[in-house]
């Protein structure tokens, strides 16, 4: 067995992950990113070893609740923008060229982040998901999300632009999702979360006959997965899509890329 | 349902995680740290919510292979010390007061890191594991590790000091472990890794009658877990122990700590 230690002639780009929203989802995003990098290396024909992964930094910083902020427009209300900008600036200072935001609802502030850091690519997770659904010719989806994401129309706007119909839960079901997210995953009560998410998934499937559901909050896939109870429902995990996009960007300058795409 | 957004009067310390050795293990370490923080908050009576977690940064940087470096003393050979020092310095600049190294073999450079950054606590994962085994009155263990960790005596020295007998694999078995680590986990081939790790575990149990095995390389628990095939073997995951220690340090200044310990 040989332990190769020479550096490759081209190295992938440094990337950053803006997490903490919540922290378990941020940790899971790194896992998905590492998996996506492994797959990317296999596609590009790069031998998989520790030193061939892109340098990446995860910032898990306390950021005020996104849904609460979208509901509270009083001056001086706790806003996520400042700590998000600060953490993104620190990721930039660490050398990150591309950043992913490990929170769907936080994409309400994507524009501010991208505008303030024009030298970096701030990936838009919602747009990445919609692009993938378009490529798969999906025509209609159900959306599981936070109140903040529904109210801001984060997914609905992008889906409409792509002519994909979007079915959303009623008010009671949104409350169930919020319970699953806040009293469930964010408070460490996963069985409660799973029960709430499954109940709303089944309700959407029955009412709108949708077979594809977007798990549009990073907390949801931590407690919800495809299961016989959800027969006929295909779950889309935006973190998987965004992690793959981040890996693609990290390796975009690699010399073998053109060959693999040809 | 209320969305609390006020900051707590005392906030936990900022901590850093030095990862990338390998990246999958670094991601898993963050997951374990977040879990340990959730448990710590429950013990301390702190309501569990996103903003109550300690700010933490994960550095996943390319670091030359530790075992290769311990075997290669030529001047100019690729050494892990420099990138480890650089990444630790950047974690310090980000405000980290405590750092954990998510790699057992890299603890060969623990002394250099702690000496260079006296203002921070660099946790010693090996010492944390041995302290826990002592507290549990374990008298003998088997050690699964990299060649570098065996050759440097990282675990053996600390175990001897604690009067815990340490059984180690023979040369052929060490080669099997290295295959599991490098051609298995680090190359994304988990079934190969599991087969190699299980074979050596069973061999150690049969030859030395040990019932406790230290998974002394962060890659090993990614492919090895307690299983009927390993009947009677209790596996110690140093990452779990180190993540708990990091969470304990992060919350050490919290005002409720004294009450919970009393």
C-alpha cells in the first residue's frame, strides 16, 4: 500500500458553508457536501483521498430566527442579515470563492449577501432545486416549508417562473410543520417531528395528488425520509441538490472537467 | 407557538474543529458535537434552540497524511504540522477559545499546537478517551489504529500511565486496518472497510480476550459499529468522547453549570 503525498497540479476552489440554522442541518450539509465531492472526483477521474477534497469552512454562528424576522418589521427587531453578512465576510476572508447557505428560509437574504460580496458566488439553493426539477420535467410539486418561506414566496416564485405547479399546506398544516421544525428537530424531539411531517405529506398527497414533495426547510429531511407510510411520494432534499452544486463549483477549474463533460 | 428571539445573558464559548483528516470524519465530528451540545443544554436546563448552540467553526483543510509523515523523517518531506498550525491560527482568529482535532494520529502534533497557541485550549482526544476508560474502571483494551498512531505510541503511552493493558494487532492485521482506512473509508469503499475492521476486531478478541476496543482512527467508526458479528465487543468511539469534552468546555462558563453539577 502506498501513501501518496504529492499535491495535485490543480487544486479545487476554497468554499464556505453558512450554517447554524439549525446546527444539526449545518453538520448534515457538510456530510452531504463531502459525499458530493467524492462522487464528483469519481466522475472527473480524480483519485479519492483526503488531500483531494476542496478546502472548506463551516460557519455555525447564532443567527436570529428567520421566520420570526420575516414576521417582525419593527425597527430594531432582531434581524438575521447582520450576522449572516458578518459570517459570510469571514468565510470570504478565509479564501472562500463560493458559499452555500444551509437554510432555505435564509435565502430571503440571498440578494443582500450576493450584492455585498460580488467577488464570491453565493449559491441560490432554491434556484438550484427548481433547475433540477425542470431538468427532470417535474410538472407539479407539494411544498413543505417554514411560515417564513411560504410568506416570502421563496419557492413559489421560482417554481412559477419554471411553470411548475406548487401545492401548499393550509394554515393548520403549516402550524403542524412549524411544530415539527421548532418543537421537533430544533428541540431534539425527532419522533414528534417525523409524525408532523408525515401527516402533512400525506394530507398534501391526498388533497392535490402530488407525488413529489420539496422538503423546503433543512430541518425536515433530518426527520423525514421515504418510507412505506409515504407510498408513492418522492421526497426532494434541497440540501442534497445544493451540496452537489457546491461540489461542482469547487471542482469547476479542474483540468479533467472538460473531458468528463465531453 | 412562540419564536423566542432574545439572546441569553451568557453565551457559550466559541470553539473550533480542526478537520479534513479525513473530511467525512470531520463532518461526522460536527454531528457528534451538535448532539453533545443538545445533551449538555438538557443537563444544564438551557432551552434547546438554534441560537443556544456555541458558535463553532469547522476547518476542513488539506493536510498531508499523518502516518506517511511519521514514517518519513527526510528534510523537506511533506509534514502536517504547518497546515495544522495555520488552520488552528485561523480558528483562533475567528475567536475560538477551545479547539478539537478530529484525527487521532494527528495528536502526534498536539504538543506543537498547544505550545504555539497558549491562549487556547487544544483538547487532547487520546487523554480524554483514557480518562473516560479509567472512570469506567476498564482494565484492558484492544487498540485499532493507523500505523502512525501505533508507531508513535499515542494511545499505548497514555493507557500505560493509567494502568490499562493495551493489546495491539500484529503486522498483518495492521496492514488490514490500513487497507480499511485508506482503500476503504478514505476512498469511499465502505464495505471493504467494514470487512477489514471486523476481521481485526474478532482476531483481537479471540487472541487477547479483550471485550473493549478503541476505534483509534476517526475513519474506523464510519464503517464499524456494534453488530451481532462482534458479539461481546464494546466499541469506544474517541470522536464521541472528544465531542462531549468540547461541548463541556463550550458551556463551561454558563451560570447554570454549578447548579447542575451540585
